[in-house]
């Protein structure tokens, strides 16, 4: 299973229309990509080849995060304030403020 630093969800804006959402960065997994596409409507997600990451709308963010945790286990979720939350597939989570 990849280490959490390789699996990251970070709040950010859509590159074309500036809608709020999350950026999802993971190692490639065809099953994750297939489930993401089957679960999140196409208008609510976008692949960005420059960022090498998926963008998912704010309204679908929690569903997408649940998919990431399910497929990759430990996941770092960074909110809009820079607070990191570590989530695991068994439901454990912990928050840590980013030190500046």
C-alpha cells in the first residue's frame, strides 16, 4: 500500500471555471480511476495532465475522498486553511495544523 505522502487530497479551484473542489493526487490505479468515473458525474470531475491529478467539485468531494481512502488506505486531506487530516480505511482520522 502506498505511503500517505503519495496519496493526497487538497482543496483548490477548477483550472478553467474557478469552481471550488479538491485536487486528488494518487499513484495510478485503474480500478480507482474506473470507480471514480463511475461514481462522480463527468461534469463534477476533471483530469488535469499538467497537475497529474483529478479535480472533483466541492459537492462530490466527500464521496471522492471516501473512494481514495477505500482504494489507497492512508490518505492526507488538506483543507482550505492548510490543516492536514490523516484518514485511514478503518475510519481513524487525526488532524494537524501546518506549521509556518
